[in-house]
């Protein structure tokens, strides 16, 4: 009988875990400022900006142009943080979303140059 009860609870528990993870990824107040604007406050870390951009990207309902900008900006932060492979991935996604983005194309080229590929 306990095994049956365990199976019965597995579905709702998994659903709760999924919803909790999805809620965690939702945009928070101030994320747009951190991701889209130049931030010079010393209290803001690279991780803060990456997390803000990641939450914006994960939030449903964003348009392609907005997502392209968020990927490009997160890529720029990854590049600044010395992670060119992650930066290239984000720049490539930005280009797929907005093939005419000269900024994302230039940034990806710079990331490849720094990576020496």
C-alpha cells in the first residue's frame, strides 16, 4: 500500500518541483535594467547581470527582437567574464533571432578572435 501512495504523490510532487523551477526563472523587477542598460554600480556583479538576462530569456511572451537583445547582452557579459564559448552561443542565438544584428555579428566575431577559433 505505501508503494501505491508513493506513486500517487510522485506526480503532484514533480509538478510542484517543475512549477517552482519555472517561477524561479521568471523575470524580476529590475531585470530589464540590469540586462538592457549599462550598469556601473559596484554592487552589481557579473553574476547578477547574467541571472537577470537569463530570467528575461526564460520569461514567456518576449518578442524576437527583445530576446535577441537579451542574448546579445548576456553574451557580452560572458565575454567580459572570460567565457568566450558561452558568449559565442548567446551571440549565435541572437543572430538566429535577428540575422541583421550587426552588433551580435560583430560581438561573435570578437569572441571567436579572443577564443582563437
